C-alpha cells in the first residue's frame, strides 16, 4: 500500500467520523421553512418581503446601467 493511499484512507476515515454542523445555508433554510409553516399572515409577509427585495435589486441594476457611460460596452 502506498503512502498516499494510506493518507487518503486516514483522511476519509476522519472526515466520516467527525460530527458535522449544519451549514449556514441549511440553518437559514430551516428557519425560512419554519416561518413559512406559520400563520398565513407571516407567510404573506415573507413572500411580500421577497418580492419587494427583488424589485429593489432589479431597480438598482436598471439605474446603474442607465447611469453608466454611454460609450462603454455593457458587460
């Protein structure tokens, strides 16, 4: 057995044995699902906040593109 094979086997064993914490993304998804399971008003509030946030980002991108140099090529 080669040295690299032994090392890789050891690393794999350590990785499978260490307890993994949920990532920030998983925690956020769990929180959002918990909110979505709440009362209807809370669900509507979350949905409305998402729509408003998307609209703000789209408006900002539109304004930034319009205020860019006219001679420059868009990326």
